[in-house]
């Protein structure tokens, strides 16, 4: 959202909060999120002030309102990879980048930042990539988070297996920055 709007659709609210549009509808219908319906229609509209109040009350990060940037979470226990990706993705692609060094940190970062895309090293020391995928997929608030697997040990067959089992993309290490940006863009395009 380059220009801030005063009245938002449920789809726009969903993107800001990184939840499914039906989740926003449930918030609205239950009275948690204040707004109004368009007369003669079932369409819902949410005033920006109501959304901000709701986001603060439920500890949803407000940064999605201001930036409109794609939020990326890099999960890797290799500091060098994290530093390079963080710098390049923030500076060249203008993403809002967050990092985690373990599966546990990834869970906390997801709750706090609600990333649009997670770049996930499949071989962390504390949790396997598949276990992190299951945890993210089981959290209703993170249903729209896209997960891109990263590994230096992927065969083509294993990569296809990951896609069939819930991952939204994969990157084989070593990779070029352009490949990373393309995989993020592809994953985000699946949502919106």
C-alpha cells in the first residue's frame, strides 16, 4: 500500500496482518474488529483507526501498515548466510527482513513478525525443517506464510517431495541472490 487508505477491505486487512481473508471476516463477524458492511452487499469495510486499535490489542505488528513491504524471515544456523541474505534482501529487494538461528527462534519470530515468506534451512540443529513446517501450518494465524526450503543436500527428487508435502519452494545451496529473490517473489505471488 504505497498511499495509506482510511478504509480497508478484508483482503487488505488480511495482507497487513498476514492472515487469511476469512480470518478477518471472523474477527469482523464476532465483533472483535469494528467496521461496517456496504449497504445492499455483504462486503465488509474496516476503518484504519479500528484496525490499528485491534492490532495493538492483539499484539499484531504494526509495521505492515507503514511499510507495505514483504516480510521475510531467514532461518539458518549459519551466521554468514544470514548476514549476506539479510543485507542483500533488505538493500536490493527492499524487503523487511527478520532472522532466526534455530527452530525455536523461528517460532518466536513468526509469532512476532508474521512473515509473508520464510527461508528455512532444512538442517537446523534443534528441529528438522519438516517439523517447523508442521508447526507453522498448524497455526491458524500463520496460514498464509509461505515456506521456502534451503539445503545444500537436495536432489531433484527430494525437492519435488518437499513441494508435494507443503513447502512453497526450494533453494539448493549454493545459490545466487537473484534465485533467492525470485523464489520469494514466486512464493508471495501464490498468495495474492
